[in-house]
C-alpha cells in the first residue's frame, strides 16, 4: 500500500512516538499535582512543549492553549468569542470552503441569530479582496478564514484579510491545521488574533492540538465552553493529555528543523506526479498555481469517475475529498464553491503527499493511476459504442 492521504492524517513520526513513551509509564504524573516530583516533571515537560509550539509560529508560550485538536480549537475560538464578547456585533464572516469544523458551527450560530456571511472565492479558491473590504464592517465580530485548504491546497493571503478585520475592529481567526509544519507561518506577520493547530496533520499524534490566542486567554473576551479544574488559564479544563502534548511539541520541534527539507521533498514528488499524469492523460490541476500547499494535488481527469478510479486502485490510499465529507454522495462543497460542475467534481480526487513518501512510491503511483484511468476510459468508450 502507498499512503497518499496526508491531508486526512499523517503517520506519527517515530521520533515523536519515542518522545511520548516515557509519559505513559515512568513520567506519568499529573501536571496539576506540582506538590510532588511526578507532577512537577510532567508540568516542566508541558511547559517545554508549550515553548516549542510557540516558537514554531513566532508566538509567546503564554499565548498557547492545548486542546484535543483543531476541531476543538476552532470551537473555543468561535463560540468562546461569541459567548464572551460583550459588544453587540452579530456578524461572522467566513468562506464556503472552510472545514466542517467551521461551517457546522456557523450553521448552528445562524440558528441562534448570528448573521453568517460568506466571502466569495474565485476559481482557484482565493478569497476576493474587494468583496472582503465591502463585507467586513463595523458589525463584524469575527472573521474566520482557513490558512490553507485541505482539499485544493490553496493558501490564502491571511495578512491582508486580517488587516481588513483589524481596521474594522473585528477579531480574526485562522484554521491553520493544513498549513502548520508545511509552510512557514508567523502569527505576527499574519496579524491573526487566533490560530488553530492539529498535531496529527504534521506527524504528531491524534487527539491533540493547540489554539494560539494573541496576548493569552486573559487578554481576549473568550469564554470557556466547559468547566472543571481550571487548567489552561481556565479556558480548557480537564487533565492535560501529557503524552499527546509532548508529541505535539516534538512534531513542532522536528518541523522547525526540517520544514524546508520536507517542503522541497514533497513539492518535487508532487510536481513529478502531476507531470507524469499530464503526459498521458487529459488532466487538470485544481487550486492556486503559486500559492498552493507543497504536498497537495487536487486532480481532475476528464471522463473518469474518481470513486471508480479509487476503488480500482486498492494499493493506493487516497480519497476524493476531505475525510470528513467523503462517504457523502454530494460532491465536495469546496469544489462546488470554486464553480466546478458536478460532472467535473465527480472526476476529481485528492492526493496528499507526506514526509515519508519516496520517489519510487510516486513512480509506482503515477503508473497505477495512468493504467487504471486509461482502462476506465477504454471501458467507457466501449460502453458508448455498443
Ligand atoms: C483535519 C482538519 C481539522 C480537524 O482537526 P482535528 O484535529 O482532527 O479535530 C480542522 N480543519 C482543517 C483544515 C483540517 O484539515
């Protein structure tokens, strides 16, 4: 099997696994129990991880809150602000190409009387600035736009959007789950107030993540969604997932050394794969040309049903769209939002490359995709003739 679904999740780096192991056994202490050494050791390790996470994105350690992943970070950011802010702004601005962890919250908030407005995107999935300048206004509480798309890989110009929000006095949140560890990100260059991270998207463990909060939890009107032992500045109660957080820290540390190496590796493999497919098939590549994640390829092969293609390539692990929407019969909401017809959307699949893919794997994958697509096209034309 060749794993090509690194947008859905990545394998845990063996160095991450190794860093976590002591925290299941010998160093099992509760970081809140600092009266004894077990607790203090755990607490020290957590604070070291907090520092490593903050360094990767140019933040301060106190600006990092550990969570169970990007879904929870997104929920704390958006609903925490909605419940915590005392002004009467009722407008939330987002895009139609966000992850469900954003879109389904917006749906719920719209039932509670919030005005949800979607920024238009062009055919490359880029937010249109002129519209953003008109839509983001003095009634806007929050603007939330993903850093990069989990389907088509498009990277948004977050700093420009954040400055429009700032000018209008609105908060700006970005879901950076796909971008962290793949491209260089700095919260100060981006100018964001809130940023969501998930460890399992960049070779860390599942079920752990972080939320960056500018100035720290006490400097922003964010209300906790759950109550308990007041961990994480009382914003996210519950005993910390110590091994997970250590793993997240290690994943960040590895990226701080290896990001450029990974970038070069996956973009070379991606460009090779796209080149091979273009030579033999009628393909188009979706998403932005320049501002695209280095590991992403959203590919449309004219006339080839993507589900059928994937089913006929059991040795390749890839998907038609995001893990959270695949299984649904509806074509991807992202492909619809960039104006793709239903037919072409059904001809589209997503490849997500990762640190552990090799040139040999990608040569094999290209060969399998070309052979299978060619066979499906042949069967289809035969069916039309008879
Ligand atoms: C994977 C993903 C999420 C969800 O992250 P979890 O840590 O699995 O909750 C949210 N947003 C984007 C863009 C993602 O790719």
